C-alpha cells in the first residue's frame, strides 16, 4: 500500500509537505510505524483545482452512471472488509462488533443514496404545465429541479472512522448529489481514512469518473482546513465534531467574500425525561436500557444520553442503585484517542464542582467506566451550564419534585439532536411535545437515543448548538439536499423531459444531462 502516508490528489499520490505526523494506538498511546505527510499549501491548491474541474465533468454524467458508481463503491468495500476493519479497530480502540456495525452502515449508505437518486427522490422535480390560453396573460411552463452546488469539503469525524468520515454519509450524499468531494482526513485515524479513499478512487477509475472526483488530504493542524473552507471554489462544507470546532469553521467561512453553508453537527447531551408513573412501574427496565446506552462504546456517540430529568418517587433510590451497579460492574472501555480522553477528564473535573457525584468511574490510561452524578432541579435552573455535553460515558440525574419542575428544567435546554421521554401509554404525553419539539430534531418515546436509523424519514440535526442548521439532516435521503440547490426552467420544449418513473405513488423524471433529460 504505497499510498499510505500520502495525499490523494484525485488519482495522483502526493507527499511534498514538510510536516509529518503518526497515527496513535489509543490502547497504549504508542504511534504506528507509518509517517503521514500533511498536505502542503501547493497540494491543497492542486486538490481544489482538480476538484473544480472534476465537478464540471461529473455534473454532466448521466444519473444512471452516477448510480452505478455509488453502488460499485459499496461492492468494493464489501470485497475489502477485513483490511478496513483491521485498521478501524487499531486506530480507534473500538471493538470488532462496533466496527462490523459501522462498516455495514457505510456499505449500505452508498447503496441507499444511490437509490434516492435512482428513484428520482433526490432530484425533487416539480412541473407546472403551461396554459397559453390563460387570460389576461399566458401561463409559462415551469420545471424545478435540484442540481449539485459544486465542490464539497468534508471533515472526517473522530468518533466514526467509517460512518462520518471518508466512507461516511457526507461523502456518499455529496457524490449522490453530483458534487466532487475533498476529504480532510481526521489525524487520529489516517490509515483507515487513506485506505477508504483508495478504494473509492479505485472504483472511480474503474467507472471512468473524472480525475479529482475525490481528493483526500492529510492534516494534523487547522491550516489545511482553513485554506479549504475559505477557497471560493468550495461551495459547501460538512462537519461532525465539537461545538468549538464547528464554530471555528463558521468564523473562517464568515471571512469569505461569498458565503457558503456549513452543515455542522456539533454537541448534544440528548436529555431523557422519566415521568413518576413510568418510574413507579418500570424502574428496573428503564435503568437497564439507559445504562446500556450510556455504556455503549464509552459513550462516544453524538446521541449518547448525558442528562436525565426524573420525577422523584418511591423507586428513585432503587433506580439510581441499578445504574450504579451497571456502571461499577462494567469493563473499562477505550476512548478514541488521547485528545478525547484528556478533554473528557477535564470536563468531568469541571462538572464535579456543580453536581454531587454518586459513582466515579474507574479509569486507567485512555480506558474509562461511566460516572454517575446528580443534582436538584432548583440547582440546575440556577446553573444551566450543567447541561453542557461531556463527550464520553457520563450521566447526570436532575431530580424534579413534580412534572411542572421537570418541564421548567427542560425549557432551559439548549438545542439538542434528540430528546427521549419515558412515560406510560395511558399518560397524556402531548403536554410534553411543545418543549420537546422546540429543543430537538428527533424525539424518542420509551427508548434511548443511541442507534440512528438510516432512513428516508430520519432527522439527524436539531436546533443550535446541536447543529448549525436545523432545517437539514446529515442522515437519510434528505441529507443529499445539503449539497444541491433548486433551479427552475421556464418554457423549455416538451422533449426536455422524456423518462418517467413511479415511486410511492408519485411521478418522477430521471437522467438530467447537458441541460435536458435523456
């Protein structure tokens, strides 16, 4: 694999940068053997030029060829599963079962977005027919369609080496939209990301895709990302990471002469609310589900629950003890890299000054157990910063004297990716919906937030600061819309559209090429 340690400038391998860094094994903090060269300013500029040129060619390739390309990427990944999973586990410290799940999701996403294009859903064509006899003025024919915006920059996420990185939904949906993509690889899984890019590019070459349809740049610091997002050739940016990282990118983009959209998924504590009735009847069951969600892969999910609002009742002490038993009896789990581990312990220390720690999780190196803390609703309302995300296994219980106090606390929440509500089916749950819908993009009833189904009906994005734009989702067919813009064609000839397909009872039209359908 002579490409390891080097940048992919389209089909060209390049390594002219002076700065060298290494991937780190989070299980022992030791560097891997291969040195990786950060992209030089010249290499970044060459990637931007190639990406722009590739976009102009790729946007004119037929929908059929685009769909075939996306499906072929999935098949290529399936043929190289073991190599991908080997490096996923080595660089993340995550177990194989997590790697298998995320790998399967990545393979599926390329097929999934191909289907969104193939069915016509992504093109979202709307036709208003002409009426030349209309008085007092003739009515024109109007055809509205989504077209790709241009080259897209995607920042690899540290917590999803497959699903939100080079093989992730941002890359797959941007390619499905008809955009070329430049990936800024995450420095903590450079092997996984580089191998992923190699397989996409190998597939692109096999399908005669334009050189530059994908560029993959390595970087340890912010300079490469800064140059990318501020270049006028870039028309959209996808990011999954921290609030600080997302806002830093937004400030850089704000300096551009031409504004562009940053689709940033950032921090979320994913609050869970439990009514007194639910606690009275299902304390053990709810504690078991919640503990499993907090424990999942050391809590390193954007949807990991970190905040629990609960009405006090006779079962509260039993409920807390069930959580403590689950946390204290769990095996220590590896955090993704030393930087995340360091920040986790900093946040735990900051948080301890605001709450009462019921169980302090054991830790050794980058390996942790969950910590459980609690506070009162009164204290939470005086110190709403308690809600700020701790990335890792950490749960804070907010004890509420009654439902009114619970809802008052929830009114103080920042925007979240998710909110969950445990209640009995005979309870009037609609009274919770105004605050739940105001604060989040997905609401879970009698369940936990971890596990984001890849579906055309999914919404993965919520009010600020969980996302920068709550109108869009990073998961599901609608994720493609982030990298498209609508154009209306007025009074074009009838043969402008010639092929129709039926999908979900609606008529869609396919094969946009060179300003017409074929």
